[in-house]
């Protein structure tokens, strides 16, 4: 969990450096209206029906279920519902709380993948700079933790592909922002012995349309969620 938390912080810092600067000359040269990309996340009683695919892979060449490379795969597809239960609007920001059940309930996710520290359920914030996801907030949940270096996606997204490596410790982190058809997707990953990462994709008619989280350490585990099952299939590996 610490591995992924560090990656999220570093990746947010990379995003802030590239996309959050008011001096970025490319800001605003996108096709989609950024204000509408995440607007459904801040609409009270908004709900999403997600298809969730939970999969694992481990190396066991002696197993009768192993493929040609000796890997054993397993997967299951389940349903989940997420909905906005609370919205708070202030002069400079808006926040919402999203709850999920079914395959995206916190206890189900924690059993499926060890680094889940909030995937969709939790608290979201937005202002004119971008979007933040803070998971479960502290006691003073009305005071947003919207530090620039923790931003998930800029309000004016631009393509980005940045990698920072730490050869002394054998680790690193990367962040990639792409426009895929009618969605903007941000993918963050980190490595240092184990590897972890996530993807969030936002579409103007849906808000959070699809994404995933994965962890590779001993075995590969992944959770993918999508409004349309083909979106799950289309997520980059």
C-alpha cells in the first residue's frame, strides 16, 4: 500500500508540473469540455452500474491449468453499483462522497487486491484546476485536501507520458495521460520490487466510465471496472 501511495503522490506532482501550470501554452487545446468530464461525480444521487472483472495470474508450470508459458489464470465477472450520497459546494471547490456495493465494496476489493486504498468509494474534490480523489477523509472532511501535487487529472487535460526512475533503489514511477476516443484516461504506476498501478478514464456523458487497479508481487492481481464490458477489454496492459 505504501508503494502505491508513494506513486500516487509522485505522479500527482508530475501532473501538476506539466498540466497544472497556468503558463503551459498547450492548456485548453483539447476536444472535450473539461468541465463536463467529471461533472457527474458531483451530482447528488448520480449512480453507475459497473461490470467488474477480478483476475489473477501466477506461475505454476506443473499445473494442468497452466498455459504454454506456465502461467495459471483465473477471473470472474461481477456487478457493482456506485452512487453519489453527498455533495458540498463552496465558492472555490466542490466535493462529493461516493459509496459502492457489490464487487466494488471496500471489503470485496481488499480481499481481491492488497493495495486497494479506495478505488472509487470515498471523497472526490474538484476546482477550476482539476480533480482529486482522497478516498476516506479525515475528521475534518469539509476541508479539502486538494494540494496541487496530489491532483488526479487536470481540468484541461493534455497528453502526457513521463517516467522517473530511481536506479539507486531499483524503483521508479510513471504517469500517462491520453485521450482515448471520447474519454481522457490517466494511468499511474510505480515499481520497486513489487509493482502497482491504476487507471481512471473519464467521459463527458458518464463521468468515471472505466478503470482498473493492479498489483504484481508474488502473483499478478487486477480489478477492472467499466460501464461497458468492451471498455474493460480495451484498457492497456
